[in-house]
C-alpha cells in the first residue's frame, strides 16, 4: 500500500471511529485500573474549590492522561484539539469519555503573506467564554506540532483575557511506552502504578503587559517540564528534555 493510500485509509471515517473507540476505552480503563499517587494536589484543590475558571495545561505527550488528571466533579473541562485529520479521532475519543471538545489550530501564513485562520479565532472565543464563566480549558501549550516542551503563548492569552489562573500538571504510569515521535508520546499500560503531579497555579497581573505574559509563559514552560520529569522519575521512566526553541523562521511557518 502506497503512503498516500495508507494515509487515506487511516483517515477514513470508519477507521477513525474505530481508533476513537479504542482510545476512549483505553483512557477510561487507565483512569480506573491505575493505582494513582498524587503529588502537589494541594495546588489544585483551591482552584477546584473556587468554582472559578482555569486554564489547565499539560504537555502534548500526556494527552492519554487528560481524562485521569482532571476530575469529573469540578470545573467542566473544554479540551482544545487541533483541526488536523490526526486530531479527529482524539477529539472523538475525548467526547466518548464525556469531555467537551473545541477544535482549532494555530494560524498559518500562506505563500502570499496573508494569514490563514485555521479555526484559531473561533476556538479562542469559545475557550475565553468557557473560562470566563467558571469552566476549565485544557490546553497542550506545545501542540499540535511542537517544538516539544516549549510553551506557546495561546494558553497565557486565554488566561489573561478570561482573568483566570494557569494550572500546570503532568502524569506518568509505570511500564508505559515512550514513542519516538516529536513529543515522545507516553502510552500508559493498564493495571499499573501511576503518578499525577500538579504545580502551583500561575496568576497573571490584572493589567498584564507583554513582559508579564512572556514571564508567565516561561514560568508555565518550566513548571510543566518539572512536573513531567518528576512524574516520569517517580515511575522509573526516562528523562525527557525539551527540544530546542523554534527559530523565527519556524514560528512564521507554524
């Protein structure tokens, strides 16, 4: 089978639904069969009990743990999933486990220099509205294409405009696999021991400047990396380092 035909096959609707169902079942089973240890939960509990909005963050490689990290009895989660064909079955899987999804991808500059809005503006508005009304917006700040473990400003912008904090988190499960993908995707096994790590919430000043936003972005990036590396260390996983930051040319193409 050629690469083109293979891609078309795996992106066909029946196959996407099959993978979505499998992924949803796996996420649900990971949640209930894993013996979880919680680290830093005292940082998350005040956010949950506040009933106010929050921008909850985790690295792209930890999507499989999103259903386990965020409780179902606190702020309702709205997950941001990219509009890419590969993001379709992830979005369907999230919906099958009872999570609400918003689809959107970063804007991209076209050859003529104009900007192509790939659902980013509409998704941003939905996230802003949801967080402003007391909901949780789940974002992978290095997704959907990376660089790995390098936070983009999107999550910070939502937090600033909705006037809500950012909450960094991570998870890892003992015996899980680590793919050789750009993000080192972590696939957790069933019936194992897992760790969920929360870091202190990051609040932006009421009138945050560009410098304040950059400081928050960097603080988020550091906290997410520390959380993920701590979770991996506690389950005997590898030490995964961030990829080099994107160059100006790469950011323009993203």
